[in-house]
C-alpha cells in the first residue's frame, strides 16, 4: 500500500492538520513504510474472532446521570480568546473577521 | 546523612522521630534538581514545595499520618495538578494551567506527599526515547550520550539520578517500564483499570495506565498503594477494592513465602529470539537462576500472536490518539494560531504549528487506519488480532503463574540513533506492548548492568489483577540481589 502525496493531503484534511510546511514526500515515504509493515496482519485468520476495543476486564455499573458542579469561569480562562464568557471562533459568515 | 540510600518506610520513621524534616528532604531534592539541570528531567520545578514542606513540619508528622506525608515526589507532565502548568511536553499546551486535579494528583495530595515538579516526557507520551519533547530531550544519567527511554523519561531520571524519592509515569505501550529499565529502577504497569485515568491527558484510552517508579520494591509498593483503587470519575477504573501491596509485603515471612511457593514462571522463548543483545540474554539467565534458587519452577510458554503485537499496537494506539487529540482545536484551550481566516484554517494551522513531528505522524496514521475504505483492513483487523494476543496470554497462564522476560532487547541506545527512522524506534517497544494490549500487569525490575555500565531490566508479567504475585517475587529478588536495587545513577568516567 503506497501512501501518495494526494493521500497525505486527504488524511491531513480529515485530521485538520496543516502539512504545507512539511516535507510531504518524506512523510509519505515514512507512512508507506509503516503501513507496509502493518500488512503482516493480512496473514492472520480472524474469522469468528470478536474485536477487543477496550481494556476493561470487568463490567461496571453506571453511575447516575447527574451534572457535576464545575467552575464556568475557570474553564473559560484556559481559552486564548473569549468574549462575554463565550468561546470565540473566526466568523463563519462571509464579510466578518475575528 | 545519605538520604538517597533510605527507603520511604525509613524516611517516614525518621520524620516521626524528628530526625529529619520535610523541609530538609525537599530542599535536598530541589538542590539536586538544580545541580542536574543538564539531564532535563523536569519541565516545571515547584519552588513553593518548600512552603508546603514547612507547613507539614509545623503541623508535625504523627504516627497515624499517611506514610508518604512530607516525602517528595515527581509527576509526569501529562497528569493534571490544579493551578499548575501541565504541558504534555507540547507547544500546544505550553501555557496551559490545569483547572482541576487528576485523581492520582488528588490522592497524592491527600496523602501529604510533597510534589517537587512535573517531569519531561515525549510529546503526548508518544515515543520510546524521550527525544520528542518540545522542551528538549532528557539525558540518561548513567551515560549522557544515551537516551533515558520514553515516554516517561523525565520521571525515570528523576528517580534514578536522585532528583525525587519516587515518581509516576504513564504506560501505553511500555512508557513506564522501558525508561525504568534504561535507568536501573523498579516500576509497575498495573492491570488496566487499577489506577484511575481521570485527569491524565489521554493518548490511547484503551491502553493508557499510570505506573509508579522507585529505587526499591517497598517504595514501589507504597507509591502504588496510594494511587490505586476505584474511582467514580473514571468508568474504566476497576471497582475491585484496593489491597495494600506494602502491607502484603510486610506480612510475616512464613505466610509470605507460602504465597509464592510452588509457583511457576513461564518463559516465552519464541518471543526472545532475534535482536536481543548478549548482555540482556545473560541477565535473563541470571534472573532465572535467582528465581530457581528461590523455589520457582520454569516452563516454556508460547504467545504465538505476539509477533503481530507491534503492528496491532501502532494501529490501535494511533487510531485512538487521532481521536483523543482532536480536542486540541485552538479554541477551547492551548495554542491558537494567528492564521485564522476561517474556522478550518484556525483548526489546521493551530494543530500544524503546535504539534511536533512524531505527534503529527501518529495523528496521520491514526486518521488513516480509521478512515472509510481502510477501517476494516486496519483498525478492525487489529482489534481482532488483539483478542488473539489476549487469548494467547490466558492460555499461557494455564501453565504458569507469571511470565518472565526482558523489558527491552537492548540497553539504552544512543541519542539520535533512531530518530530518523520511526519504524526502528517503534521496535524498541517490542517486548512491552503485548502486555498493554492484553491489559495485564507487569512489574519491571533492574537486573544488573551491561558491559558498558548501562542498566539492564527484566519484567514479570502477571494474570489480570494479580499484582501481589509480582510484588512478592520482586521483593524476594531484591533480598537475593540487593546490588540490583537502590542504585543512584552516576556517569562513570570510563563510559564518557
């Protein structure tokens, strides 16, 4: 499986990562090498095998679905840009800027 | 007075007898941190820890106080401590201050232990050499040209170089055991769910587990005891009641010896074949020899699917990481790019400018293995092979109680040796990752030194939730081989 420059762009888009300043051919080469190595799993017969998606050995009872107290202003203080105690994002409507 | 030679129980006794104060201990370690800055073990040193020590001294350490009261420790900088900068060794969290406590930090705080600072790591715990930190690499104190192992390199160095009494790292694929091994100290990666992950910055949630590090087994047991146990804030944390490992190790010798008599240890010879250095093989034989003399029997066990573990791990871990790290969006907290012409640009530039190369590589890989068209062939397939690896261990444990094997095929490698080839770097974890995939506990212990004076380490892998067998065997090893423990790293002239 070869990871091409186009596929790097597609994955970077999905991952919201700007890779324009990166050495894209090196990145594609490294990812190809790793993904090629992973093809070793093709040899394994997994028919009738259940996937293991978590590490829990036991099941746990659920706790009550109650809102825990939190300090709103403290949480907002971690954001670089806020307005009136709201998170601020660039305008998503044409003609306005942050 | 040589504080570095003392165990936690000894120091606790001295504090109660007023033969030493928490301030003396804290300033002793703060001075050592200052004098060993070139090791780059700490990202943040908390000078005000002395004030905390002072208030502990003023209140006095009483007989009934928790054993850790007044004793200094360090925490990997991916664990939240309220009001303290927590960077994860990343530019993206360079100026982030935690606004709540992780359960681990809360329990240590409640115990009265004194936090000296936050230790260096590979960015977002992604790495095996601690060369991926935004704050620069950590240096191996036994030989400054070598890596300390990763990703909890700073925590391991803080213990091995005598810059804290004990420490905590996180182990997703070996990140506690590998640096502990490269530093000649003891460590444990508990069964998945033994220690709460609440407030631990997530890398791969189905694999991440906090693990303590110490210079001897008693200290390790105490460090383990204080943080483990149920936590309603983490749905993946086990509800099993906590059993004190230190109390267990302190129980009378006869019942203690009875607890491990006739126990069998498995050796997975088929895993320990290629690429294992002569020194490591020799050390394995020596450990087998020590354990044989203690009455353990040995059997060969097979973990046939472990040969796929590396690939399974790098699919699952990167897949989970790509999802976990999507929270760093430049908006809610952390680095925010000035390039913000629209929302997509703000996301992409914030992440592209502030994540390091290895983190970006893993996000890319993880996004790929989860993406439409590739999910079945990669992520889903890996999750199924993971089941086979777990089954292999369960089968092996039909024939033995514990498994013994090296932590790493080689001792600490040179700085820069593997940085240009990610795949070769990933192979450093080949002996540790199966344990995380199978959610098993594994205790790493130092087992002497190689020809050049670098530490060698072994691991004892146990059944789910059977940490007590691991602690008891390790304690017996320490009694037979005291020279393997309580070592403080000093660079030897001969290896400079």
